[in-house]
C-alpha cells in the first residue's frame, strides 16, 4: 500500500467531523481557484455571494458558466483546433482555428421563465410552441452616436456559429445545440439584425445539431437555410 493509499484508508476511518478538520487544514494550503486571490476572498464567500444574488444577477452568472462549460467540455476536447480568442470586447465569445481557417462562436444560454425552460412562443406568440428559445442580443444596450442605431442587437455577420447551452432543460452543462448564425431569424423591421428571440430545436436535425464540428461543416458549405420560416405575418 502506498503512502497516499494509507492516508486515504486512515481518512476512511475518521468521523465526518474529523475529515472536515483535515479538509480545512489542507484548504489553507490549496486554494480551490485563482479567483480567490484575485478577489481576496475564499471560494466559500464568493459562492455565498452568488447564492444571495438576484435572479437577474444569477442569469448573468449562468451565462458566464455556459461560456466556461463550452471551453472545458467542447473546445478543450476538439482535435486539431486552437483557441485564438483575443482579449477585448467582441461580438463573439470564442475564435477557434483549425488547418482550414477560423470560426467565431457566440455562446448563449437557453432562456428560462419562472425557473422552467421557456418555449419559443413565450418569446413571441408567432414562434412555434414545440421549440425552446434563446435570446440573441447583447446584455447591455447602447446608441451609435453616428447612426443613432441601437447597438444591443447583433447584426448578421458578427459571428459564425451560435452555441446554445441547454442546461435549463437538460441539467447538463455539457449539452449544447449549434446552428449557423446566418440561418437565424431576422428582425421584421430590419433584416440586418437578428431577431431578439430565436427558436431552438429540441433535437438534432437539418438546422440544429448537438455536434460542434457538424455545424462547422454546415457553415463552411455555404448552404443557405433558415432555422424557422414564419407562416404568418410577424406580429406579437
């Protein structure tokens, strides 16, 4: 038996309180995450602060978690790809590159309402009731002083692929659905902009897929599709 195995065996003989004391002893030497040093606060305090946060703040936290989950569960498992995301504020969250070229990815969280997955027709009544929904606009608004245009909506062409975290419906941070950004629905008043609420398929098909590299092939094929085509005039 190795020394580490001996320690583990001795710990198994300890009471819960004794193990907690050992944990606290080791905890002083081994921070859980570098964010503790950055904020000069223990992880337990940071987590307690998040737990006390409002629903609006938690929504932002979930969005950040979705981005981290995409990096850890998807990006780091891709073969032949490099993460070359630059520092700064861009309309995409990730810029990835393989031997063929670059692909920009915007990560968004599937919307929920009253702690339940929100359906597309709850975003706009004319959207389908059998699809989920994602909000595709920036967190904060603004005004372009030169053009007097709202800077919150995304324009077509600002990113290549939309990755939607399905954690609200799957309880799995590794679950994503992907589509080509140009296939998204345009705003009826200005087809240069993405519609605020986009319908998201519950399963892989010809417009949405749960496989990132499949979506990259769609994007690079230049095939023209739409994730959904309205049958009625777009009015709420």
